[in-house]
C-alpha cells in the first residue's frame, strides 16, 4: 500500500458539506475523484458485460447452427 493510499483510506466518500466537517480541499478533491473513478468503473463493467453477452450469444448460435 502506497503512502497516498494510506492517507486516503480514512477519508469518507464525497458529500457536498465535507468542508464543514474540516476536510481540506485536497482531501475533498481526492474523495470526489475516487467517487468519479468508481462510478466510471461500474459503468464500464456493465458495458463490457453487455458486449460479452452479445459475443457469447453469437458464438453459441454459430456453434449450434448445424446441430439439429
């Protein structure tokens, strides 16, 4: 674990009033960027899952087209 990861692991997920709780702008920016990164990963995983499903369906149809 890097020093940056150790520093950031005690910072919660981003919320709009983090500055009122005493978080620094650097900590707020880190929390927001981590949240954006996580949400983009989830969207990418869903897109990849759909593409894989389409490819698998096409492969299965091709595999079983002669088997009747």
